């Protein structure tokens, strides 16, 4: 089963970080390389945190989805 919810969350997360990278690329010629390395490390660190939050949120969503599906099946079987 394809997890559409997680794919949607990942796309949203990545689009935000790509936008951030675009802003740093505009200043790459004017800012010292050492400072840019720190900025990129900070961006990657935050992206990893965002993916962890995304995984937790998806886990909650999948749990609720399975619970609803189980209740629906149980209701159908009880109605027969």
C-alpha cells in the first residue's frame, strides 16, 4: 500500500528546504565559504528534525487510519 499521506508531507517539507537553499545560493558569492558551510549544516540538521517529526505524525495518522478501517469492517460484519 502506498502511503500518500507521508509522500504529501515529505513533498511539503522538501519544498520549504529547497526554497531555503535557493536563498543561500543567491548569497554564495558574497559570503565566506566557512560561513556558508555552517549555514548548510544548520539547514541539514533542521531538515533531519523535520523528517523525524514527519515520521511521528505519519505514524499517528496511520494508527488512526487503521483504527477507522477496523471499525468500518467490524460494522459491516455486524450488519450482515
